[in-house]
């Protein structure tokens, strides 16, 4: 992952910060403000969007894309193009090592391209990015601006599901070795020696997926923030999501309540909205019990660009490191 002045280096294990919640609650803004704050503290930070409807470019006021962009010293941003990454990872492109593929390989590539738009590929490729960053010393912290809640839950459950699935496949490793030998016969002669052993690759995949599962369940490595707004539906979904994550061994570190109506002595509408929001915040606090709840009041301006994001990051974290 090329990012200019952020070359590989030795250091502690990479930390992962996830921002999750319903669509439209301000996850991207809070995630971006957190990433800027961490970079200001001297951390090497990657912020990436796993939501197909990317908003990072909008909030940073820069074109980011799948190749990524250095936002400021210490901060690199990436908007994942899952379909393109899927084609690249599965060999669905038209050439291999500069050579045109044969008829069978092209047919296989076409099938892989079609699968690149199938449901679940976004989550699968987000997991691939998680595994990639886990294997690198390039970043101190990776901030994930996730898709709406349902997509995020599928991403978080994927390592456990794949771990069991690959385990089942390994139980019939002998059959896969035979399939691998048969598959080599369809490859050009000069590439047969490079074809992978499927049983060996499955073992490696199980190990990598197991590392991802362990990292997600380790509150010392993964900081999971739920973002909501102080409305009844948002609070209910946040409570259900927290219960679901807890059942699967993933701890919620903090709940951000965003877009709160500030108090007012002169605006009747504002008073009513503030009253509703105050009631829903109390409902949320009683549901989440001892999990910290951070209140974020609505601002009279749209927060975009490094300056406003930096100020918001200071307000969110009060110059402290995440997890302190």
C-alpha cells in the first residue's frame, strides 16, 4: 500500500477502530475527525471506507478513490472498490504476467467478474483489507468508516463463519489435493509448476482468518464505536446491535450520540426537540449501562476539511488517546 512518507516500520500491533450505525447518523464525519486527531498526535493512520456509497472524499474535500491519497502528514485515506479488488484477487482480469489468457481461463475470469457484484463481496473484500493491514507494520491505527449496520454485522461475523467453513474444507483436504492436481492439467504447461496446493492454501487461510477473528474480539486491539442519533428508532437499533455484538464476543467501547439539539430559551421548536433528545439519551444510557456515552451536539455548519475535522476530533477525544 503506497502512501508516500508512511513506510513500514517496527512497532506495536496495529489498532483497529470501527465506527458503525444506521445510515445518515454521521459515522463518516466522526471517523474522519478521529483519524485526523490521531494523526495530529503523531500516529500513522489509515482511514478507509467499507461503505459502497463512499463519503470520505466529501468530508475531506478531496478525491480519494481506490488508490488512496495522503490527506495530511501521518494520515492516508482509502475508499475500497470491492468489485475491482475482487477481480484482481481472483485473477478475473484478461491477462496474466502480460500474456493473454486461454479460453478456459477467460471463461473463469468472466465468472469471477460477475461474482464481483454479488451480495457479500463488499464485506469479504473489507475483511481482506483488515487481514492485509494486520500483516503490515505500515500503520499504527486503521479507522474503518463502515457501511450501515447490517453490512457491518455481516463483516464482523464473517471471520467466525469462514473459520468454521475452512475448517470443514480442511477435513476433506485429500479431496482438495486431488482437485488441485486435476486443475493443473487445464493450465498452460509453463504455469503448472506455479499452481498452488489447495490444501496448503486452505490451512494458511484458516490461520489468517483466525487472526482476524481474534483481533476483532480483543478489546485491547479493536475499539468499536456505535454512532446513533437521539431518536427512538436509532436508540432501539443501537441497543439491538450492542446486544448482538456482545453475544458474539465483540465488546462495544463507546456510543456516540450525534446531532443532539442544543438547549434554547427562545425557540419553542428547539425546546421540544431538546426535550425529546434528552429523553432518548436517558433511555440509551439505561440500556447500555456502563458503556461510555459521548454526546455530540448539532453544529450550525457542515464539518468538512482538515481544520473543522481537527477541532471536532479534539472535542470528541479531549486530547486523549483512544482507549485511555
